[in-house]
């Protein structure tokens, strides 16, 4: 499956900006039928990083995935590349 089919777009709020700084994590809106393994592989392929952990939650806006990156990668760098900052 194409990784761009799994990840729809970044999810940006004040809380997600704090997650980037404190937890080295990003949030994305993902397809409802995507599981954690699919999300991890998609993020690793799109951004060429290693993912440490994926957590998901379902909201009115859809399924939100919080992706914690491995310590050697910076979430701020990815945020800059995708236009969060």
C-alpha cells in the first residue's frame, strides 16, 4: 500500500507543537482502517526516519496518530519540512 494513502495530513494544534518540543513526536490524521504497524512503516518511508512508538485515538476529526521518533531524529526537522513552523 502507498504510504501517502495511509497518512492524510499533519494534525497541528498548540498541544501538538508542545509534543514536538517535549516528546520528539508528531501527529497525523490517518485513514480509519490503518493500524499502528502500517502507520509506522508509512512515516518511516515518507520521512526516512526511525519510529519508536505509535499511539492512535479516534476523534470527531478522524483517526489521529501520535508518532514518537527515535532519539537520533528530530521532530522539529520533520515539522519544518512539512510546513508546520
